[in-house]
C-alpha cells in the first residue's frame, strides 16, 4: 500500500497550499475559566506561512539538519507550526509531555542534546529549574497561554511570537530522504530511564494510513484530547489529518467534563481514546448531551472487553479496537468483523505471533509474548538513540517484541492480557482489572478508578491483593463501606478489592495511561487515605 510520494511533511504541506477547503483542516480548542471555547485554526496555507516564519527564526539561531529542539506544551496550534518548520530545515523535534519536570526533564533535554525548546508559558517554572543543568540549551521560546504576560523573562527566554521572522525569502526545503530522522519520541520510562525512539519522515507518512484502515474518510471530522507529545495523537490523528486531508479537532488537553459539548459544537464523527479514558468517561453521570451526539465511531486502544458493548450502546457508537506501539506493530478489529475484546489482526505485510519463553509458537489460548514479523522475512528495526543494546533486545532475531502477554484464539484473533510481570493473580486465579473497573465506575460516588495489585499479605509468591485507586466525586462525603458493599453485591468474592485508595487524581502519562508505579510508591496499608472493609 503506497504511503506518500513526498520525502517529508514540508513537501506535502507546500504542495497543498491554496488547496480548496470549506472548513479548517485543524481546529484547536481550549476553554477559559467560564467554559467558553478558545479556538485556533490551521490549514495548509497557514501551516506553510507560519512554518516558514518559525523556520527562519530557528535558522537565525544556527539550527540546521540533524539539530534537535524540544516541544514542551499542550495541544497548541504552534506545536504543528514547529513540526513544519523542523521539516523545512531538516532539524529533529523532540516532543515531551508538558507535565514533565525536575530530573526527568533534565535527563530528556540533555540526553538527546537539545539546543533549544519551544514550550507553553505554563512550563516556565519547570524550565527555570532545570536550565542551569542543561548547558547545551541555548534558547527557550514560550507560547503564550491565556492571561496577562509576564513583565520580564529569564535569561535565554523569549516569547515565540516575538522571534518569528515574517519577512524574508522563502526557505528551501532541506533535501532529505524518507529515512532521515524527523523526531525523537520518548518512551514512558516505566522500567528505567526513558528511551528515545528515532522516527523517520517515511515512518510518519506510513503512520497516516492508520485512519484509512479504521474506515475514516474525508467526510469525517476526527476528535482527540490526547497529547501531541504521545504517539497516538501525533502518529495517528495528526498524520492522518495532514496526509489524508481529513479535518481534525484537538482539545488543548483532555477533559471529560467538556467532552460532549466539544464533540457536539464541532460536529465530530470519530473519537480517539485509550483504555483508561473509557472507564473515566463511562463513570460520568448520564446526560442528554451524550445521547444526542454526532459520533459514529470510537477508535480505542485498550477498551475493556467487559465495557465494550455497554459503552457502544450507551453512547450510540461503533468500536474500532487497535493495538500497537510507537516502535511499531499494528492490529485492527473493525466493527462487526472480529470478536468483542479482541485486539484484531495485523494489516497485510505484517504477521503477529504468540511466543513462549523459548520462542516457540504458542497453541491457541496459550498465553505468551505478542511479537510481530514482516511477512517478506525482512527484519523489523527499532533505533533507540544512543542505546544499541535496547534496540537489539527489542528486535532480537528480526522480531518486534512488544513486552505484552496475550493469546490468540483458534481463528487467529489476538487478545491482550497484561504487561510482562504485571499480571494480577489472587488465590491462584488471574483477575481481570477491566471488569472490576467497569463495575466500580458505576457507583454514584466514583469519578475515576484504576485497579492494580500489591504483594499479598499472605506472603504467597506471585499473589496480589487488589487495590482500587478511587477519585471520589465528593471526598467530603466519601463512604468506603458503601463502595465495599456495592462491590460485594456485584463482584465475585475474589474480585472485591482488598483496599480502597482515595486519591485526588489518578496519575497518568501523556497517553492517559495510569501510572501504577506512582500509586504503588504512595500506597501503605495503614495510610490515612487507604481503607479496608470492616469485619
């Protein structure tokens, strides 16, 4: 399947300047304190014009092919301007979750040798903290968010709109091959320091095929609240919009309280979610807005099987389930094609296998690691910056090893179980956290929930006690006994949580994946926010 005849994104955008359109290609939505939508638009014309202005500014700071700069911001239109500018010059951009701070932010900027950074003004304190420890960082350009501007800025910092170069000759597009690096995308770093995945221009173009595989076309308007610093929004929604000319609406950040009003106002027909978000949305009280909505499809990675049919029926949508990672690998389960709960099957040219610890093919329903292989026998390659050992381990014997445990049924449909080493086993039985989360989320006092495990008090190796991390709708009236009683009526005894951990929010990554590690670090059975059932 052909991806694109253009070697880089800048070439694509330039070719579509002056292309006719009745509506903006990209719509960026934020909300002020009163709930009013603050809207910014981009089409190919404005992307090219603003990309040139920013490219001139970058060139004036000596940025050229291969040089790296970071993007530390929420979903602003300027994020995409910067991507186009980078493509014009042949520089490499490095997206970083804007919530990142301290040692982790310092490590990311220093490790990939960023010369500069374009950041939301709300990130300035984080930058001031780490800048002295990142000597290569020569400049910091700030995207102004709402509110009054600061009277003065620290050394190295300027407002982005003040450094843009409006006048000047049009810069030529750097001569690049599709294999040239376009970006470095950090992994979540759940098992150590984050790794930086080098992604090429050709890889980004290929990622744009995903929306077509899901059945999305130019008659749709996609919506996402996922961060552009994460592969899902960057490689799926944004690339799909730019390469396929499909309109997209991006919230500055995900907010479930404004979800349906944005979808209705901008007439969005598809919604992109990740697993943890589905439970949070489902736990919201029912409202007329959610029923009278223009959505036809939800594209999800990690929709709990137990929630699948109820979610589709409640919101009047069809579910597309997909599976993959920033390093690669891909499966799809289209509506009415595969079984509910399945990850699907890979597209043509890619094979998915389930292997045991000896790399032997597993029988149907036998758990093993999910791996991918190219059908033509060529090796799959992953390039982690300055980490050849991890690159080789990830693709040992030419196979992409996902680090996830799953199985296939007798018809070849794939199913996800858990990350390697994070299974939940209680009294000898493997527990489905998705089912427990669905039931707990239906309690009227629960705003969000995440189920995880801690070593069992029994001391049995491999056994876990269940913890339900709970965000209460009203912490002042929180009643743990009410929730324990609710669980006792709706769940099997083995699935009732041992502990309820009351938290202000579920800590999550840029992809809205719950950070189990953070919850574990703050957990203690005797903590004031941890409850057990009265005997």
